[in-house]
C-alpha cells in the first residue's frame, strides 16, 4: 500500500521560502511520475507540479518559476523548493503519483503565507 509523509510546511511572510519533503513508501518509487498537489481553503485539490521518472518537470503557470520540484530515488523522497512565496500559495500541500494519484493520501503539510 502506498503511503506518503509530507513535511516542511509552516508560516512565512510574503517573499519567503520553504522546502517541502515527501517520503514515499513505494516499492518502485524511481519508476513513478510524482507530483505535488495543494488544496486551498474552499477549493479542490489540484496538481501544481510533476516530475517524471526521467526527471522532466512540469509546473502550473501561476508558479512563474518560483517553485522547483526534485526527487531523490535512493531516499524515495520528493521535494518542492518554494521561493518568493505569495499569500495565494497558502494551502495544504500533498504528494502522490501524478498525474493520476493513488487513493491513499498522506496528511499533507500546511503552508501559510501572510504578513
């Protein structure tokens, strides 16, 4: 069964940075395309960034190059470096297979951006 443990969230002021981590209990982690999802208050969860098994990366337009996704296959860990954070980035962040996530979600990690 797939399990994900996200960490690294917190409160930051606009313009600040955070680095999220996700430890995945996937037997063949290296073979999966993985992604970061986020769910803002009152909104549906959305895929915001994806990295393929070949390390090709994708981002939604609104991230404007502020975020960087990466992976460490040896550690079965996914990362999201978030710079120049904006209040609109406030959400709970999750990782999962992408673009089609598995049904098992982790607890996520909360990111709050405010002055």
